C-alpha cells in the first residue's frame, strides 16, 4: 500500500505567511490613509458634488476633466503655466545661488566657516509658516514694511508689493528661495567637499581657468549627488502651496493679486467655491503629472547609469 503524504507548508511558505501577517497592520494603515483617499478622490472627480449637490450629486463622467483641460477660461491651464514657470525659475535660482554660496564656503582661507554654515541653516530650521508671515508683515507690508520704509527714506512712494501678479510672483520667489536655499547649499557643500583636490591641482598646473575647472571637474563629480536633490526640490517646488497662499491668497488677508499655482487653484475651488467634483479632478490631474514626472525621471536615471 502506498503511503499518502500530508502536505505541510514549506519553511519558505511559512516565512512568507509570517511576513504578510506582521506587515498586515501597516498595509491596512497605508490602504486606509493613502490608497482609499486617492480612489475616493478619483470617484468624486466623476461627479458634480458641490455645495448645491452635497447629498444628491450625480455621475457626470469626464466633464470636470474636460472643463479643466479644454476650457481656457476655467483657470486651470493658466495656473499650470504659472506652476511650470514657478518651478523652473525657482530651480534655476536655487542651483546657481547654492553653487556660488557653497563654492565660497569651501574657499581654502575662509575663516569662521562653521559660523556661516550655522547662520545659513536658520531659515531652514524656522517653521515655514512663521517665516512666510514675517516676510509678509515685516518686509512687504504696504504701510509699515521695511521695504516701504526704505522707499520713503529715498523719497519714493510706497509700493503695494503683493498687489499685482508680477510683483507677487517675484516676492513669492524671494521667500521660497529664503526657505529652500539652505537645503540646496548643504547638499552642494557636502558634494564639493567630496571632490578630490588633486584634480584641481592638476588642472591648475595644466593652465585650466576657473570656469574650465568647474565644467570639467566639479560638475561631473557632483552630478550624482546633486541629481536626487534636484528631483526632490522639483517635486516640492511644483506642489508648493504655503508660500503663494499665505502671501497672496490667505482668507481675510488677500492682497489683490490673482496669482495661482495649481494647488492654490484646487484649494480655492474646493474650500471657497465648494466645487468638490471639479477640485477633485484637478487633484487627480496633479497626481497624474507627478507620477509621469517620477517615471520619466527614473527612466533617465537608469539610462544615465
């Protein structure tokens, strides 16, 4: 007679089951706090939910997406253009200024180097909300701001710095640079210190000028370190909300500027216009843009490697 074998789980299957069992609470938490809100937002984006249809909303398909993408007067495309310009301008200034500041911090005969580095970290260490409101009331205020005090001392009229779109964009860029530059300077400083000084000594002997040394030695050596920092900064700058909102769009303290990024535009439609279906569609579009950018960046990194 043949003996029948009882099928017992193997050691590998047992370890897998234990791993899933231990990970189950975390997976449930991620599903409830990340996956479910994304799916629910996608569902709401297909409806006409707003303040007039809070409980009796109906399914409208891709109407909200069509309004955002194909109706120019809707404001989404202009907000997207402002966001793209905002990201490019801030990223370019951060890279250039951070590289110059980090290069100055790495001068061989610079004294009090650590003191300067500590001072440069203060804007990053302060809460962003506090820093933004300090800039708004202390620098850009049209009545008692420091900039207008200087203008009056020079015999000029006071300026409403945050009243027009162009001046508000410049002011928001300055504040964002104040908040974001310490991080990029720290990354640049660490990457510059990792470059072997023997390369520069050989280049000087060969007669290479400063610009040639930077393009032929510094930039190739720090590219692998700066690349991830640039990607992170692009993400954070693209979805920047607090700087533009607190300086120009804060409820009860609007300055007259109609400057909008896609996040402040989504916020206005959700919590001021109470058009939750349309705002959810904008949120899904933002999420899709970030996913596409992330996948494109990963492909380029793999190709460069």
